[in-house]
C-alpha cells in the first residue's frame, strides 16, 4: 500500500516521538530536564533542539530548515503542542526556516515567546550575502505577518523556566564582520542541579575568542557542548578546552561528519575531522551525532 509523503512522514514522526519520549511506558518522576537532538529530514545541515522541563514546559532552540518543519511540528504536538520559549541562535535559514513555516501555520503550535539577539536589517544588508539577505527578509516578513517579534536577549541575562537556568553568555557581535552572521550567534548555557549544556550556535573563531576573553568565560564549563557550526569551522580548540565537556552534541549530517563531498571520507573542504581530533584529546564519554537519529538525553 502506497502512502503519500505527508502521511508517511506523520507515521514516522509519531513513531519516532513515541520511542524517543517513552510516552507509551510508565514514566518515572523526572528530576532534570530532558533534551532531544532532532535529526535532519533533508540532506542539508541544520540544528534543532527541544527541551522539556520536569513540569512539562517546552523550550526550542532553532528548529532547522523548511524541510524539517513538518517533523518538528509533529514532535511538538506529541509534547502537548505548546512552546514556552523559542530561542533563535542567529540569522541563518538552516536554523530559523522551520520556525517560519510554523509562524505561517498559526494553529499548529502555540509559541509564548521568541527570543534572540539578531542584527538589524541594515547590518545584514551590509555584511550578509545575497542569500543571507533574502532569507532574513523572509524571516522578518513571517514575523510581521504573524504579529510576532523577537524579544532581544542581553549579555549576562538569566531566564529561569521551571527550574532550568538559561544564561546568556554571548549575544550579537556587530563589530565582527569576518564570518559575520555566524559570529553573531547567541551563546546559551542551560543548567539545573543535575546537568549543564552549552549551546554556542554557529559561533566562529573570532566570536569564540571574544567570549574567552570576556566576563563570562568562567561560565563556559559544561557537561555537554553543542559543537559550534555543526562541528566544523566554528570556535577554536581552546574554546572546547575551556568548556571541558564530558559529552558532545553534533548537529551534523553524515557527509559533514566524514568531510565527504562525494569522493569519500576526507574528500571535502570542511574541518570536521580536525575538530573530531581535538575532541579525541579530551575525556569525552559519548558523542551524540545527528545522522544517527533522535537522541534523548535525561
């Protein structure tokens, strides 16, 4: 029996959700937040994290591409269909296009507040590529048409959501014009009494150096780290040495993990294998890689 693509995706998404969340079993009382790293639904790189607090508040970080939106919507519906806080790390479409789709479909998911530290349109126009300018314009259009706005995050700000402490360690860096938009990624540290996770988004080497030399460097050490810029051409090795994680979260497709541009392992121009070698020097207990499927961390 043949299924249409949307129906088939619905079945797969709901099955994956049931498996990942364990909703079909007796769930013990939780003493820490649950974090899911969601897999890409297209070949491209993307980043999508969903956090559920002990009392079922939901936080989303980024969300992925247009092609990832349907899966994300079904996933969020399985958690009740509401998002208490949605955080956009930076102005790239592989991070916010899924949110654009959800904003267009206003009845699908309830979003209480959207946070970010995004540059203004004039800065994007000056330093962004034509593709970046176009995609950011579409994001602004979706916000305007849905009557939404992005609440601006401040450096050092702390947001507490049901016992989860979200610290803002980095915000946009308009003075950094090399790798400009990536270097204006929000850097977040999310923690409770049990575990801590650092999210540097797509921060580059220059933004990483600024943070290392700034007032919040001492807040970088964390149990888990999301590998910057999908694990390649992000922050430098010294940044990860300062974080000193036990676990690494890689929002990384298989081709990027292997630096494979179609000619086999290490045939591409990306620096993933170099970054992997950095982490091999540390006592990492586990790597959670996106192409392996949904990862649930409790």
